[in-house]
C-alpha cells in the first residue's frame, strides 16, 4: 500500500495557538506554540532570547491546544484539537527530545467541520477535565484521572450539545474544589434561521 509522506521545505511562521507551562522539567518556564501543522517547544535563555527546544510535525492542522496538570504532578500535559476527529494528549520526553503521545480518543470524522469538535479547547484549572468544542452545536467533556501506576486515564466523553448555536469562545472556570465548570460565549440563531423577514437576526443574542 502506497503512503504519501509530505513535508514542506518552508515552515509555517504564523502562530495560531500557544500555551504556557512546565513541560520538560518541574520548574522550567516554557511555551508550546502551534504553527498550523507544527508543534514547537520554546524556552527563553539567560539572555532573554527564545530558543527552540523541539519542533515536531503533527501531519494535520492543529486547531487548538491547551495545557493541564494532574493533581500531584510536577509537569504539564498538552492536549491537542486538530482536523483528525480525535483529541490527543502528548507530553514532552526529555530523553527522546520530542513530544510523545500519551493518549488519543476518536470522536468524529476528519476534516475541519462545523459540528465536529476541535476548534475550541479548554482545561479545568485543577487538571480534572477538558472540554473540546465545535464551531456549532457539539461539545465534549472528558474527565481526567490517574491509575494506580500514576498513568493518565481518560473517561468516556460527556456530551454537552446545544442545537442551533454558534460558539465564539470557551474557557474553564476556577471553581476551587467544586465540580469542573466550563463557560462558552454562544449565539442562538434558532429564530433567525426560520425568520424570512430578517428581523430576528438583529435581535439574536
């Protein structure tokens, strides 16, 4: 079976997503950026210049990234939303000098679709859950935990769908020890969709 292996000679320069955290060591001050289809780990040196520690091809469009840390851990994980129809969790491996996939969960079709989650991604500040959402309707919440060997475990998705709704942004709220809460800025276009006069569009909230 023939496989197409495609690498562009010129890297993407624009950064479409970035997160801050401790990825390679407990007290390392680092930034992970997504440049379209490339993940990069950046770290400022003693002179203040930003050094590229690791650059890895994702072989897909990275639409969103978020960092989270499990309770009791001293390093951060990176969760990635892409056009693959999967949510992928990676961690930086210092020995291999690259990002290593820890877990992946398939939830939908591939491609950048309106109703397939991946465009928006946020994590609970305590590292207990993540929420991945689509531009329209679909949202999935995954509960994060650890097994007896301290390995990351992820639950089955909890759906939080809302029809005829366009999402503009999502974030995780700091609610202390209460259950994780996520907030979303949404626009309900249900009335505007069935109103031929166009008046409902101006009144949509």
